[in-house]
């Protein structure tokens, strides 16, 4: 069914919210109060991290991980009531945005409703006790999808939520059989046509590790059969390597280019500099010029862009998943620069040239990324000084004088080159 994935997702921006740490109160109501601010960033989709009750047995930290769910069909009372949640979803829709929620179907908390009512639906160790197959996930127990009654329950749960929300971000989706996701997508489509399916696809090393232990671990190519979007963890390691010096910018560019021919023609990657599992962008990129250039590149990339709440302020601290840890918007407040910058990039991203293009990226030394979209709607050139350097950049973009879509200033391309003064540039020839 993912053959029906709309390419228009490539023009969109998603905003990720962890309700607990989004405000001091940590409630649905407080998220609703800031919807206009989120919308103003150019947000199309709001992703709410797990909204369900959290287990108490083997809980990590004082409040527990939101990914150790005790009841798939209820909301965490710390966040508010079901009515509060539905009011939030309605308010998101009223502002022209969509709402997706986290689905954590690989496992539950040890004291979940299902572990009590249907212990036969779980993975059991040799001694018959509950267990999990990933060592450091000590606060959860794994489900066993060889039981088709579990499939029915989980799909019915998705259909119930689909009456309110527009899609699902599916936690470690590659660890669950592809046939289940295909069946779930088909069933949910009848309730919520056009439902958005985002897979937390996993790192290449994790796939091979799990397969080596005889455990289901789907590749991105398999995931795309059932999902509209998946993480770009297939290249994220190369991104981190070029920041640390373990790899080169050219290695990263080559990995991004590879996506163009190994995935389906309508593939959509979730492009991010940070998320709740990774270090903040402002922490990884303490140089402001580098941060702005990488942020611009993230938006320019082929795919849907993710912003994790607080990123638009330049927040450096990654909030804890296990304790109350409200996002501090004052710690490194770059909002006067980053917020309008991100808003402009989201506006540029809506251009038709980015919807259905051939996408290429190349590196010039370790200083510049040069990326290009080419489609029937024209060509878009992005030049990103990933270290904030000035210099001469080579390109085969047509000679001429263009308006930089970010700064509004005129830029000349002459005889295969352009001057870069340390700021990102996006030029479009229509």
C-alpha cells in the first residue's frame, strides 16, 4: 500500500512533542496553549510521543519511560483526561495541522493490561517468565506476534485511535513482522483514509545484530512496503562521523545519494538533526554558523523535516525520558535567529521543485555541501558551509543572477562557480 505514499510529504515539516517535558505542568492543555506558536513555524504535522499510561514495575527513573506502556487504549492521567486529549487533537485540526501519536507495539510494561489478561501473547524465557530480547530495555517485556489474536487486538486499537488522530509513529517497527504492518495499514485505511505511517527504522548495525540472534529486523526497503516514512538512521551514523572526524563529508554525501536508487521512487525520509534519542543539534554543533547551515541543509533535503520541541530555541540539553525534565527555552536562547530562520526554510520547502525531483549531494573538501533538486518545475541549488567558512564553490548550475531564497539577496553564478560567505544559500531556477 505504500505505493500510494504521497510525495507531497516531502514538502512538509513535523514537530515532535513530549507532553511531560513540554511545559512545567506537562499536560495536554498546556500543549494546546502553544499550538499557534508551533503552527507559525510552518508545522504541518504534530507528533505526540506516547500519551498512554506508564507501568510501575521495573520503572526507570522517577516517572518511567513513556515507551513502557501499561494500557494501549487509555491516556496517561498525568497528562490529562481522554477528553483533554481529544480537545487537543481537535485544536490541532482547527489550525490546519495533522496529529500523529506514538505506537509502541514491540513491547509493554511488565504490569500492562495485556500481560495480566493475555500472558500468552508475550515472549517468554526458557524458565517461562516474561522477558525482553534487547538487554538494556529492562523496563519492558516483549510481545510475541506469532499469536494472531494479538494482531486482532492491536489492529483494533489502531482503528480506535484513528477515529481521532491522523497517523502513527511506530516505535522500533522493524522488530515486528512486515505482514502485521501491511494488515494494519489496510484495516486503518478504512477508518482514516490517507493515514500517515512513520516508522522508527533502525541503524544498520542494530539490524544485523538482531538478525544474527534470529530476531525479526526489517530493512528500510522492507519497511517502505507498509510505511510512508522512515528515519534516516541509514545515513545518520555517517553524519555523526563527519562531525567527529571519523569519516568525511564525502562519505556522508555518498550515503545520501545512495538512497536515491536503493529505495522506492516515492520514498520519503524523515530528516532530522535531533530527536528524543539523540543529542540536541545545538549541542552537536556549538558553532552558530555551522548550526544554521546544517539546519538549512536538513530542510533542503529530500524528505519530511522533523523539529524536536526546543530545537527552534537552540536548546542544548536532551530531556530525560525517565524523569521530569522540562525543556529549558532560556539555556541557549537563539529563538530570535532560529525561529524566523526555520519558518523561512519551511516556506521554501513548500516549493513544487522539492516534491518530485532527482536529488544529488556532493561535498567540496570538508567545508561545503552542494545539493540539488531537479524536476519538471525547475532546479534548486543549495550551498551549505557546514563549518561556517567562506570560499569559492563549484557548481554546474546555470550562469545568472538569482535571489537567495533565504536571505533575499542577489547571488551570481558565473562560469561554474559561486562565492559563499559562510551562510547557507538556496537558489531556484524555474
